[in-house]
């Protein structure tokens, strides 16, 4: 991957779940892995926000007319690969990822893997949405998106069934 700057702004707007050590670095690595896999050129900015179920339910209701909580929401800023540019940095602003930490904890338990693996998956999944991928219609697009998710997660040591441990350098 080229050495163009990728800025990931991470905010924690919830108190329901303690954010484990290493999760912020993991999210940055997930964003980098997806951008590298897609041969994304240039500097990029991504915003990731942790919320609780109540907050994500309100966002889901307000923006998608679905009155229930969900695991992650993606708010892409680009249209057909064209993004707004931050005039101060020259970075392309890809959009916002909102993760319900309460939902992530539930799903990690349900699937029998670590919270880190779940947050990693949700980040990779959402990054692909920010880059224009969509799975809502199913079919080939959904299969392609799943393959890209698994490829990125495998590169990060987060493939299905693998638990994630942060090494000291991380």
C-alpha cells in the first residue's frame, strides 16, 4: 500500500461497554487493510463512533426508518467513488461508521468469538459500505462483499474461529 495518510477518528459516546485495550488500534488496522485491499489511492479520513443500543436505534429510525437497534450503521460520504475532500488536509472523507458496543458484545457471545473479532468484522464490513459495496439486494454483490470481508479479516489474523490477541507492539 502506498504511504498516503489514513486518519481514523474514533469516539466513544457510550458507557454500557468498556472498550478493551487494543480495540482502537485494531479498528485502524481494519480500515488500513480494506483500503489496501481495494488499492485506494490518496489520503483518507474515516470517523468511527461507539454508541449504545438506544443511540443506534435512534439513528436507525431517523436515517433508515427502521425502529430497532442494530450492530453497525455506515454513513458513506462518497458517491460513485467521488468523495468530499477535507480542505485542511487534502484527505478524502469516506464517511462515518457507528458501532453499537452493546450489540457487538451480544453478537460476539452468540458467535462464540472475541469482542475484538466482532468489532473487527463490523469495521471491515462498514468500510466496504463506505467504499460503495452493498449487500442489501443479496446475490453476487453480497458474495463479493463477504469474500472481501474474509480476505481483510484473514490478513489481520481475525478469520472465522480465530480469536484475536494484541501483541505488545500493536
